[in-house]
């Protein structure tokens, strides 16, 4: 590009940024309208690539949270009686609007979260698919009407919406984590209060307006961003009209919320942290394994619960795998995700960048070798180099903890048993990946690995049609697929008197 072209592109993007921010609601959505916080309080949203404040939003108080809960409770009965076709059509319209406004949504996500624009566009596509999938599922959620085995009773089994739900989402996938909860809740006929992450609320605000534009009735979706998460969650969790909490975020916060959810015995869905292994066997196709590792580790700057946190590589192929991966990682361009050709954006905040430094220092102290990267990049913004570590001891923090950033530690193994033991040596159990050209071995690993998700020769497996979720301390419940809708429904059984009970039994009939 010439200097003049670059200047024109910069002005163009600056205009687009200004326009999208002007279109993004900054208030609280309660009962169908956007309003200020009851005490007039606000909080700032920063761009992690520059450290600049990009927006100021209303910060919900306890009273606002209570008002949102009231709105959800009031809207519940009528919403539950809406036909599934009507709910499905709202989701279909929302899906079309997400496609129409995809550029706005992608831009907002890059601005508030830092992921490169191309990845943000990918998330718009992925996040939108939940709307399409649950629009299709909404009208297929059938119950059954059958005879009791003894023949004296008919059994009517129906599925009803669970009721008002509290949805809490993290900052790393600002659109997809919201649509993965909102779409099935709408399909099932539940009302909601959504609390998006304080660091990335803009995408959720913008998306909530899409739901209103798609025809969602007032009170069905309420959105209460806040500088104080507990001010929102505490009064809502204490309200006896709440029926469910669905949370995506870190394991410690999830455990706290589970404790609070016991008082009212809430239905609980928890999508928590991960410490995913990516196993490369000696019989793997290394092209696939390296590409899979790049996708599973470097997507979203490594800030994904599905990230391959630990690369477990058979010692016979470790050297070649590391050489090839190093070449790919060195080629990644780091910078502001709004610029052309950027593959790695900033991490979310200064604290996250400092924690990357601490992970590397700890590993090196224990004997690891830095093959690529390893350092922070001077600001503005919070950047950390894509980092590849080898000879990493098994007790290094980068191996035992969820890194949530662009650091890939390589650990070697000698046998299948050892690989499985290493993979399972964590309290987490969300995503795992295996690379082998031996399909029996791949499926055997599926049996032995204690993870809710397994990618077999692929590095990205998330899909709206698939049941996504973890085991062990990675959580409970599933999002996406048919299972995703079941999380928002409850089963009711109605025993119906036998319509033939006053008709004399046929000779020889021994009905009880
Ligand atoms: P976090 O737990 O800090 O925050 C998640 C959400 O909870 C945010 O909205 C936050 O404001 C809110 N929150 C924090 N404290 C709260 C409290 N006391 N009461 C109520 N709400 C509270 O997590 P994060 O840093 O935003 O996200 C990163 C974590 O999320 C990682 O551990 C990652 O693995 C996990 N994650 C899991 C999945 C999954 O599907 N399993 C998906 C994405 C992220």
C-alpha cells in the first residue's frame, strides 16, 4: 500500500469504528427498553490493543438486577405459551440480522477483545449458527403419549421451559458464548437475564438490540452489564422465581456460583476452564498435527477454553514436530487486530500479559527451553509473543494450570499408556486432541481419555450441532446439539385416565 492508501484505510476504519460504537446501546436492557443505572453509575470498556477507553456503559446495581429479574419473571408465562413456530421465526430473523450486521459485530469484538478481524468474522459465523440451529430445533422438541405397560393409564410426557434463567458469559468469545445460551433459551420458551463480561460487554449489547429488532417480546431478554458481577448475580440467585443458572467462565467462579445455586436448588449448567492435551503419536501425519496444533493453540491468542494447553508429543517425532511448529509460530504477525495480516492480537489485559511472563519464567527456571518468543511486547496495548517451550518438566505451571494465552509447552512421552496418563493428569476435562493415522488407536484413546470433547486429527471441533461441554472440574451440562435445548427444558409427566376404562373388558383381558 502507498502512504496515501494507508492513510485512506486508516480514516475508513476510524469512521467505521465511530459508527459502530454510536450504534451500540450503552444502557441496561430491562423490560424491553434501554435505561441508565438506578444510581447513574457507569464503567469504561477498553481496547486491549491500545489501552484506550472506547465506550462507557451503565453499570447495573443490585436494584437494577432485581428489576431485570422482575421483568424476566413477569414475561415468563406469556412467553412459555408462545408457539414454538413463533419462537423459531424470531431466531431465524435474528440469524439473518447477524449475517447482515456481521461487519459491525466483528469490528466490535476486535475493538473490545483484541482478536484479529478475520477471527472475529469467524466467530460471527460460528455464533450466528446457534441461532439457526436452535430455530430448527425449536419446532422439533416433541414429547410422547403412550400406554402404561399395564394398560390402565395413558402417559403424556411433555417438555416445558425451565423458567427464568440467569446467563453469565466470559470475555473471550463475546458473541458465541451469548448466542449459545440465548438461542436455546428462546427456543425452549425461557426468559433470561444476561450478564456479559465486564471486559467485553459491547458485542452482547449490540446483539441484544438484534434480538429486539428480530421481534423478541419485552422482558424475555434482559441485559445487565456491571462493573460488579456479584451485585448482579447475588440478588438474582436469591430470588425464588429464578429456575436456572448457565455460566461460562473460570472454575473458581463457577464453583462459587454452584454453591449459591444450591439454596434454591437451581438447574445448573457450567462451562468452566480447561487444560486440554494435544497428543501427537509417532504414527501421526505431522502436517495435520502441526496445523491442528496451530489451530488448537493459537486460535483466539490461546484464550480459549478449548485451547490445546499441553502438547504431548512422542519422543520419536518430537524434534521434527517442534521444528515445524516453530517455523509456523515465528511467521505469525502480532499487532492490532484491526490491521491487515495480523494473526495474533493482544491478550485481554495487563494482568494476563503479566501472567504469561510468569508462566515462562517458571518453566525456564525448572529447565524448559524457549524455542520461539517468550517475551512481552512493549505497549501500548497488552501483547505477548507467541511462545514455544520444549523440555518442559511435567510440574511446570504451564503444564499443570490453564495458561489462557499464546504459550505452547511441549512434553514428550514414550508409550500410549504414558500419553493417556499424562493427558488425564489434570482436574479438568473439556477439550482434547489426538493425532494418529491409526483409527483404532484414536478410538481407543476416546475410550480412555477423561474429556468431554475429543478432536481426532482435527484442531477445531466446535459446532452448533455438537454437544459441547466438559467432565470433572470443566463443568456439567452441554451446549449446542439437541442436548443444548434439553438444558432449558424440564420434563413433565401427566398420568391420564384410560379412555377405555368404562368400556367392559374383552373376555380374557386381565388388565389391572
Ligand atoms: P471469569 O470466571 O472471571 O468470568 C466469567 C464471567 O463471570 C464474567 O461475566 C464475570 O464478570 C463473571 N463473574 C466473575 N465473578 C463473578 C461472581 N462472583 N459472581 C457472578 N459472576 C461473576 O472468567 P473469564 O476470565 O471471563 O473467562 C475465562 C475462563 O472461562 C477460562 O477459565 C475459560 O476456560 C473459561 N471458558 C470456558 C468455556 C467453556 O465453554 N467451557 C468457554 C469460554 C471460556
